[in-house]
C-alpha cells in the first residue's frame, strides 16, 4: 500500500497515541482490552460448547428412544414379512368376521376386486378401532380412503360414533 506524501500510517499513529498516554491510562486500556477479549472468548468459544455439553444428555436420550422405536417397527415389519401369504378369499373371510364381531349391524361390507368398502351407521368408536386393528392383523387389509363424520360425544359421558364410508385394500390374489 502506498502512502501519500508524508502522512503517517495507521500503525505509527496508534504507536504515537500509545506513547502519549500516561502509565495509568495504558493500564486501563490493557484491562479494558483484556475484558473485551475474555468476553469475546466466552461468547464465541466457551458458551456454545458448554450449552452443547449440557444438551447432549437430553439429545442422546431422545435419539436412543427414537432408535428403540425404529427397532420395534423393524421387528414388527419383519414379523409381518415372515407371515405366510394370505389369499384374497381368506382375507375377505377374516374381514367379514371382524366387521360382524366388532361392529355388527352398524356396518355393511361390500367387496369388489381387491377393495373392501365399509359403510358405517352410528358405529361406536371403540368398535371401529378394534375392527380396524383386526382388519390389519387378521385380514392384512389397510385403509386407503375414509370419509367419516363424527357424531355424539359432546355431552359428558356421551359415546362417540362414526358415520360414513371406509375403503380398505385387501391382499391381491
């Protein structure tokens, strides 16, 4: 960098200014600079590291819980894969049994191809939940589409019921 004329550089001006300060003033500047550097070191270097250290235990516990849940899901998937294949007729019979046992007269089941349509009329919520569990486990049927309306349950002790249609996919033939 070129200097114009006889202008002193910034560093030489700072040295001259430093030399003009009294010993007490120099000490105060050094103390202030030290405090600023220590604060900067704390905010930039140490505080984030300490925060990470404090949060590491909670994050590790959450990740372990998530890993355990994923292992359980993998075990469930492996168990489902190892089950013998089910014919569509067996699936339909299992689904009909689940609907009859869990929902009775509150549901009508029709099967077309690999789809089962379930029409619900004031079906109790608990019965529907149990029926869907049975359908998944015993008939290997999975919900594909649902158009349901909730009714009841607004009054204390009032039972929740469902109306509408539910389409389930059955194992292919």
